[in-house]
C-alpha cells in the first residue's frame, strides 16, 4: 500500500474510533447495529493494511447512525475540509 | 451482492458520472488527474457488481478536485441527506 493511502486510511480509522466512542459504543455493540462482523470492525480499526470497500463504509455509518460522508469528513492532503 | 448494496452503489455511480460530466471530464481525462486507470473508471461507472475501496474513492475525488465526502453526498435508505 502506498504511503499516501496509509496516511489517508489512518485518518479514517481515527475518525471511526472517535465516532464510535462518542456514541458510547463498543466494537461488539456496533457490530449488532450493522452488517459488519465484530472481528472485521476490530481489524478495520487496528490493521493499517486494511482497505475497506464502500458497502462496508455504508454499513458502518448505518450502525453509527450517521450519514456515510461523516466517516470521511476530515482533511485530505489534496483538499481542506470546508 | 445484496440488493441494498446494489442500490447504494448505483447511486454512487450516478453521482460519480454527474460530478465528472459537470466538470467536462471524459473518463480518460479523469484518469490522467488521479491514480485510477481509465479502464477501472469505466468499469466503476458501468458495472453494477463493482465495489470499490476507500483508497480508490479518495483518488477519484482528487481527480475531480472535490472533497471525497462529495462523492457520497446523497440520500441513503438509512439516513436523509441534511
């Protein structure tokens, strides 16, 4: 995986953990609220080589009760968050 | 692929095509502006079974000159766009 992708995904992981914890949800609790298995959530949050697809992103957003765009609402090297 | 995922990805494809065409970009022109191959862009826009990962989403956004969240800024079955 390219360094730029690793950086972008690390920000995603940080954002996912923040959104989950802000809602007082454990990884297991989140897995009960969407169609993403507990072990997959744990890997997504910790494994820097994991790249997830859009449908998983959408399900995580459903579990968190947020619009999917909130999961990627942070600064990117090629654009500033408005 | 589950029907709900197909619907969600169809909306993504429609949104991607709209954003690209609004900027007067062909698929080939977009491929020169990011790290996504022309044939991959064509498949992403037309193949309903294609699921793309986050790093590809980020690169497409870079090529379009938008924040990645704009590529998924539409209504979802589990949440209304604000």
